[in-house]
């Protein structure tokens, strides 16, 4: 694969060396448990992979979006549970730099960059997922700040999070804002889900009962929280495509190696087009996904619109990656359907991407609306801008 510049090629090589030597061999065993990968988080922090978008004067790398895409892909290849913090910490750090008050940056940026704190972003609620703007978590103004009450659900890293961005409705104005909440705050409790994949990073619910956040901990202006999160979706949906690529490539590499060794009917499997052509097709699809994802990041870097590209990536990349891994399982025969190899873990992990950050239907809605306008939902659902889109 060819990166845009020699610097990015060097960056990919150095990340690959680090993550494959540090995480690859332990991925399979770790994927079975629910122990948060604190040791790996520290390794990622020590090597500057958690603050790639943060300017050097704030302690980050200032390496840019393309570098972040590469880091997500390469880390997911080695261990998806280590890739998630690369994804989440970089996004969270970027949000803090862009929108948080200096005291919030002072409190959380250092620990996040160093891999000494775990973060989560909480938008979804029991009654609102795709229809995100229907959220009911309340932020009640009190002396010196806000009290948050409500429940967030299906939040990645919630069980181990130290700090969470909570999207809530201000009770006095009805505006939706985003708040940086310390998870140690009285009134906050979490519940861990039993998940098929991404078990070490975990997912869960967050209950808030009058949890206090100081005034300074509202991100940006009041009422901008929803738009802020929607704009981050254009980035996170693109980065998810890179993580999906990493997982799919690992399965494909395992398969390329396996089919050269395995013989049937007196010949290696590589003699049969029924084996080699699916591999050729999946490599084509993965290469095309990477090209679109790279373009979306270039557009973001240049300040060009990329909501539609991010939506295309969010429905397409998980599907391409899932189908790749599924075929890799079959191309391994019976050993593919066992826990002796990591393929089943990869399959479970990659299936995550089909739902988190918005389903395929919602992404296609965004794309269709960019073609036909807002009438698209008129016959089939709500007509307002309440879905997870920012257009
Ligand atoms: C692994 C994982 C990690 C997640 N991590 C986070 C996180 O860190 N933070 C967070 O806030 N959330 C997170 N989520 C939640 C995720 O964003 C929501 O699950 C997702 O947006 C869908 O919402 P829902 O589950 O409420 O499904 P619903 O909105 O109830 O939808 C159910 C089904 O109906 C379809 N549907 C709904 N409306 C329409 C329509 N108008 N037209 C066509 N089809 C429609 C959907 O596509 C879906 O298939 C995560 C989810 C998963 C699975």
C-alpha cells in the first residue's frame, strides 16, 4: 500500500513495528476476557499515538489526520481493543483542544495523552439511538454548574472510563449541550454489558442522578453540543473504516498464508480459482475502502465537506470488512470455525462496526438526502433533522 508522503510511509512502518511487536501475539487471548488493556494504553501513550491531532505545544504530536487513520488501521490489525483507545483518545483530545475551557484541558489532556485515563463519549440512551436528538438526559442549572440526570446506554469504554463527554438537554432552555463529566462524581454509576466482541474495552450504561459538572465543563457554547458531536461523527465514521480495514487485512493475511500451505486433491489451495479469486476480490474492496477513507480525511484536512463520504464509509467499510473476514473463516475450512485461531474473535470484533456510530440505514439516509433532499424520510419516518446526521 502506498501512503501520500514518504513521512507517512515511515510513520506507518514505525507504528506497525511497535503494535505488532507489542500486541499481535496477545490479541487472541486478550479478546476472550474483559480486562481493560491498561498496559497497552500506556504503551500507546508513551509512543505518542494518543495525541496525534494535538499540537506539539499542548504535548501532542501534531501529526495530522492521515497519520491518525494509519494508526487506527495498523493498531486494529494487531489488536482491535488497543485500536479503540487510539480512536477514542485522539478524538476526545481533539475535542478538548477545540472546545474545552483551559481548566478542563489542564485537568484531562495530559492523562489522556499519556494513556493514564480512559474516556468515553455518551450520546445514546435507552430511548434514543438513531433518533439521537430525542435524548432526554437533563442538565439542570445549579450554583456553579449543572446537575446531570438520566441514563446513557451502549457506551464503549463506559465501565472503565475516568472521563466522559455526556450529551444532555439543558432543562431551562431545551438546548442540547455537551458536558465533560468526571466519572468519580457522586451520582454516577455504570453497568457493564456482556458483549460478543471488543470485550476488553467493554461497553455499558451510565446512570446519572444529579451528577454535578462545573460551569466550565460545558464544551463550547450552550446549545452547540449536538452539532459538535455530529461534526465529530464525520471523523469517527471515517476512522472506524480504518479500524475495519485493519481487522479485515489481518484475516486476509492469515488466509493468504494458509492457502499456500494447505493441500487438497494433491495440490495447494492456491491452484483453485474458487480460493484465489475471493481473496483477489476482497483485496480490491479493501483497497477501494482505504482510498475513499483517505480522501475523506484529505477533505477534512482541507476544510471541505465530507459528511457524505463519511456516511458512505460507515455503511460500506464494515460490510466489506465483515464479508472479508467471513470468507476468510470459510477458506480455513473447519479450523476457521474454532477458537484455536483468532478468526472468530476478529469476526465478532468487526461486526461491532455495523452498529456503533450509526447503522447502515442511517448512513444511506444521509447519502440519499444529499441527492434528493430532506423529503427522503417523509414517507418512512420522522421528517425532522433528528437522526444522527449533521446536514
Ligand atoms: C458496539 C457498539 C458500540 C457503541 N458505542 C457507542 C458509544 O461509545 N457512544 C454512544 O453514544 N453510542 C454508542 N453505541 C450506540 C449506537 O450508536 C446505536 O446503537 C446506534 O446509533 C443505533 O441506535 P439504536 O441501537 O437505538 O437502534 P434504533 O435507533 O432503535 O434502530 C433499530 C434499527 O432500526 C433502524 N432504523 C431506525 N430508524 C430508521 C429509519 N428512519 N429508517 C430506516 N431504518 C431505521 C436502524 O438502522 C436499526 O437497524 C454503540 C453501539 C454498539 C453496538
